[in-house]
C-alpha cells in the first residue's frame, strides 16, 4: 500500500516538474515585451502650496467628471 502512494507521489512530482519545464522552455521562445513609449514633460511644483493648488485642480476636474465618489475619498489634505 505504501508503494502505491509512493508511485502516486512520483507521478505528481513528474507532472509538476514537466509543467515547470514547459513553462520555462516556453518563456525562452516568447517574443520580447517592449514598453510603451511614455511621454513626460517634467514640471515639478516649486512649493507645497503650488502642489496643493495643482492637486485640488485635478481632484475638482475628476469630481466634475464623476471619476471619484466622495464616499471613497479617505484622506483630507490640510
């Protein structure tokens, strides 16, 4: 009876090893994933107050579009 469980464990181990080897070999032939070009125009805020003005403008814009539900805003910046 113990021999039977040994064979079952061996079969399960062989299936897992085969799946792992298949995934690994499949990853070797996968095409390279190219990142999408991101456009950036850095314009950092010069002060905390300027940053807050920008943040509040973005938040108001999203509220106007109804992208943000006021019930889910868990923070209040002072």
